[in-house]
C-alpha cells in the first residue's frame, strides 16, 4: 500500500470535505435565519465545536474515508481513560493500522486526541509533575515557616526576660518561672525548711540532702526539682521528695513540697509579726 499517495489523496479529499462541511454548516444557518429568524440556535453548532464521536458527524465524509475515520474514533474512545487519550504507541500497538493513519484527518496525534475531547498522555504526565512540584513547594514553604517560628522561640531579644510575681518575703524578688528558679529559691530557704544540701546535679535525682526528723536524727533525702509537680515523669522509687513551685496534680506517688505555699505562709507570718510589732510600739508609747 502506498501510504504517501493515499495521504496526499486524503489531504485533497479532506480539504474538499472541510469546505463542503463549512458550506453545509453556513447553508444550514442561512436556512434557519430565513425560516424563523433564530439563526444558529436552530441550526446547531458546527461540528468543530464539539468532540467527535462518530464519523457521520464530519460533514460530507463518506465511503472509505468515513470507514477509516470511524475505525480511528472507535479505538480512541475505547482506549481513553478518565478524560485522557492513550499514547500514540498504545493506540496503534496490536492493530493493522498504519502508525500515521490519523494524519489523513488530523495534522498531529495531539490534535486527534483533542478533537475527540481528550487530553494526551503527555499532558497527564505534565499535570502529575506540576502537581508534585506544587506540593513540594508548599511543603518547603510550610517547613520554612515552622523553622522561622522555632527560631523566634529560641532566640530572645537582647534584654528580654520573663518574671514571676513579686516575692515580698524573700531576697529573691520574683517568683520562679522555670525549674532553675525553683532550685535557686529552695537553696535560699533550705536551712529554714530544715534541710542541709549535700549535692546538686543534672542527673536524676537533682539533689541529695539531709533532713532532721522529729526524733532529732538526720536522714538522707533524694530530691527532684520541677516547676510544676505534673512535670515529674521519673521512676518514683528513685526519689523521696518533689520540690516544685506549683503543685498542680494529686497523682504523684512521691511527697511534694510546694514552694508557692511556703512563700504564702512566710508572707503571712511576716505580716503577723509586723502587726504584733506595731501593737507593741503602741503600748510602749
């Protein structure tokens, strides 16, 4: 079969068919206008404005040309999936069709797919790649924002500090806001509370101290410091006492010394002493 000669014939025939189709389309429009004045609404859109489903939709096409086009259209619609045409290789594999048969009617295989109402396999691949790139870019932006936020949390401005409530009954003028503050305050109050500190470390437990009991004997006390008692998450068997600023849970299996309550009692005692001193000065005067 001389496909080159056949293609030349098809181009000539296609050109004549296209002209005929346009004339038919235009003639129909004129007839419609003269008949009822509604124009193209009655004549319908030209066949180029809608996907090709059947060879009969190509005006003026008949005979072997209609049969060849119908074969191409039937195969295209059978292999298309989810709005995408098969690749040219997949379209022609296993058939007796010439791999350029679509060019009798369409300049390219892409044009053939589009005229049938489908996008090409290459466009599908490009869409997937574009989607993946967009998702990766979005993930990078989100990670950058998270990193920026974390950096802002880690880096404090020069001179920026956080303070607790004022403490009137202690040389430490503000209440602790973290575990280190608890350690500091306990060290200042240890002797008053009956403790003698022997060792402070970063491992668990944080502190080894001794405390005198009611029997006037000294016993070792293993202490863990926490800002809140609910932060304690160690083996309770390795600790005798939790020293914290705020005791906010009742689930601890270890005794708890709440420095906030200690400071409250200390302030009350200081106020009561001041009141007594004031009354004593009044009686003396």
